């Protein structure tokens, strides 16, 4: 489980499963929600890790 910080609502709609990463860039991770909308998480915290920006997280982690 990751903790998400500074989420904001995206304009994107998707059919992806809730919790799926729809896109990623320096601005954050765009994540699908249950209602077909998406949120953008600008900061996150991995289990046992420290809180960091999405850009820093993506520099050190590979996502499928």
C-alpha cells in the first residue's frame, strides 16, 4: 500500500481498473478511480519509505 499526497482530480476518463496507473510524468502519477475518473498524485510514500515527489519516486523505481 502506497500513501498518496497532494492528489488532484484529472480531466481524463478511463476504463482501466481502479488503482491502475494510467500515465506517469514529472507532474505525478495518474491513477484510475472506481468511477472511471482519474486522480494525479504529486507526492507518495512507499511502505517503510519516506514521502517524496512523484518525479523522485520515478527516478528510483520501475513501474509496470
